[in-house]
């Protein structure tokens, strides 16, 4: 019996053409500028001055600056709903912002559960920064601190040896 003919794989579907860039409004440009200065943005978000932003504070920031929600959702891989922009009542809008803020904080790998620190916010807004080690996690701080002390001591010993002509 003849061998069955190999089945050809279907041709790959080409991606759709990119949509043409539209001119950004002055409001959109201002919002983008606010995102570029992350630490100033964080200072306005942290109304309790606790050093971290919780759900309520993030929800208020999302209400004031919708582009923040869009950027965080895009960089964290969260499916953003349009309920913030199209809701009819203030209560529904506040509820949608609060829900989105909770989803964003749940998706973040935050050092403090339910809150985000300034360096974490920067990393998630920019989306291309390497992960930051959370120095406020207690379990491995002592070990990292000891390693840091040992590296410093080794560097000081090397400097003393060079200053003494190779003899310590």
C-alpha cells in the first residue's frame, strides 16, 4: 500500500496592519508627562504619607489619571474593562476604580501585600525595569546585610594591603 501523502501545514496568518498613530491631545500629553515623573506621582498618590499606596489611594489616582490604569494594566497583563470611562454614575465609577485598583495590587509582586511602594510603582509603570529586591522583606535581609558587610571588609583589607606596600 502506498504511504499516505503528507498534509501541508496551513499558511500562517499575517498580523493585521498597525493602526495609524493619531495626534495626542494636550490632556493625554500632560498625563504621559505625569507618568514619566513616577516619584512625584507617587507623592501625590500617597495621601497618608505612609510610604506605600493602598487600594483606596490607588483608586483615587486611577480616577484622576486614567492613563495610569491603562499603563499598569498593559504592563501587568490585566484585561482592562472600560467601565471607568463609560460609567453613568459617580458611585459606579468609584466602584470600578476600586475594583481595578484591587486587581492591579493583586497582580503586582508587592513587598507589602495590598500596597505598592514607589520603586515597585516605577517598575510597573515603565514595564522594562528588572525586578527590584524588596529590602523590607525581613526573612532574607540579615543574610544580604551580612554579605554586604563582608564585601566591604574585603575591599577595605585590599586597600590597606595596597597602602602598606602589599603587607598587612
